[in-house]
C-alpha cells in the first residue's frame, strides 16, 4: 500500500495554515504613490484602525502584524488593480496578503506594513457566487465563499462536494491554496484533487482561467501553492450524490501497530480499484495524562464510555490510547441494510478492543459540521479565542511506528495536551489534480 500518514497536532510549536497568502513583514509600508488612488478614493482601500487592527491577527493568536491598509474588494478587478500596483506601480513594491476567514495559525495571512485583502467582501454584494450546474456535476464557488455555504447550496440539488476539511467555516480559496484534507481523502483525494477549473488573479494582476487542459502550469501551481502563485477568485468543484445520514463509529485500541493495521485495511483499494463501505476514516491519539479530558472533548463518548476506556488503559498499562473514527454514509434506500453493512465491515477488522466499538447516528450535515459545534461551546466558555499552536506533518508509512515511539510515547508523555492529536493514512495515488 503506497501511503503516508497525516499527523495533526494542535499543541505544537510550528503552524500550518488554513488561510491563503503569506504575510512577510514590510516595515516601511507601501508608499502613498504605490497604492491605487481610485481604490482609496472609493473607500475600498482603508487605513483606519477599524480596518487594520482586525487584520493584524489570525486564528493562531500567537503573532500579530499591523497592515498599512486593508482592501475591501467589490470585484476581482479590484484585487487585480491592487496586485498590478504592487508589482509595477510607480512607487515601492509592497506586501499583499489574502485573508479569507483569518484561519492561518502563525501569521501566514498577515501583511505587516503591507496590504491585506479582505476576501469576504467579494461576496458581500452578490448572492450568485455559488452556482450549482444544471446537471449537478459541479459547483462554481467564489474563492471567498465558505465551504459550509457551498454544502448548503449543493444539498438543495441533492449533491455535495466529495472531499472536505474537518472544519467547514473556511473559505474555498483558503483550503484550495493549502490542500484541504479530511477523512474522505483516502477515497477521493484532498480538495485540490477535486477541482476542474479556477479563475485566478496572478501576481502581475492578470485575470486568468486555468484548468488541467488550459494554462495547466498555473492550475497546478495555484492548487496547494500557499497563495504564492495567484489569488483564487472562483473554483469549479466536483460534486457527487449527497447521502442523508452517517453511521458514525469510534473503535478503541491500546496497541499502535494494531490501530494502523486496521486503518490501512479500511482505506486500502480492492483489486478492482474500488473501496470498502466506509466513507470517512481518521484516527486520534490520547496520551495517558490527558486521556479522560481528550475523550470527553470529542463530544462523542458518554461519561460511562470514558470511564471504561480509562479503566482499559490502566488494565493494559497503556501509555497511549488510539481510536479509529469512521463513518458509513447512507440514505433512505440503504437505511434498512446499514447495520448489516457496518457489522460486516467491522468483522473484517482484526485488532480493536472487543466491546470497545462505539457508534451513533447523525445527519450528514451534522457530521460534516461537527467541529463548529465544538467551536460554539468553546466560544461560550471563553476558550476559543486563545493561542492555537498547530502542526501538520506527512510521515512516511515506513516511519510512522517510530513517530509513535518517539512522539506519542516519548515527547508527549507527561505533557498536558489540550488539543487533538490526529493521525491517519492517506493514499498517495489520490494526490493528483483532475
């Protein structure tokens, strides 16, 4: 199996980004002659503190950089005008950074002394920035649109994108400028592997439409390009039939090799190229000191479930506990057989702790938008707007056991972990553009 493992740690020292643009600090700021006068005169380019201060921080809440100005574009032409001025204007060049929902975690969407583009403004004056095709095969979505809104629009036609991130309140342009990875990626690839066409504003300020067939170099560079090769103003995204519900399961392990063996079985392609019935596969790690808190924070396990898992870890003298998280999507036509299908899939697994398979039922939207519910709860408790150190790593399959020994059973032992530790295999063959 050609695979790599994604390890996500929300209690690390280095950050990766869910926003686009890289904001290196420009301490001198743009000269007044550099900025497009028409944008400033129209009120779209603002330098007041009500605009610049909110654009000086991000979700990571670790670093800050005050921009000289913020652009509130009404059209992609406004973005192009700004980039032309930055590249070839009469004054000194200046840094430009694109901000979707501000979900970078270490200042990647900041532009100290430069100009931040408030991408959400692109959709403020138009309700037509999400358009599902007549045949339901794709959706055209503005780069500033949130995935949750793309989902809602597509569901009205009984369809949905095939690949997601765990958190849907991010912009289309933001995740496509990174990768867009979640538990569906083993089957469909990341979000960047599910794009047919892009509208892009290049660093020269040129508007270009690109795809695998037209301007393919730009297409390949922009997808996953961290905002360094162009600004995504529209993406054409593949759709598929939308299920109605998800049977949501978590399986508990006390041995890492057993955990990864069953994960790899779930995501492996069959000889004919098809996959098993699971629609989504991820996994979590809970180190002993924060085991109970980590299990409770998922919102999935009951207090009784948590007590049983803690007792199991003690009985096994386990320094870490692992959990596969998976879903089996279904609709009215397959509801009668979902239990049998799930039982058959679990029977193929060899290693999870018997009696420690937990399941619940959820609507498709409830499952996909599950992290937002956690966000709301943490916001009410005053715990959402805190520092969010974040680290994403791709680890070769050949070294994932070493990673477990060195990190999960080594560095993190005795640490007070307050965020999720996620690890799951990805099929490298799915990392291709359409």
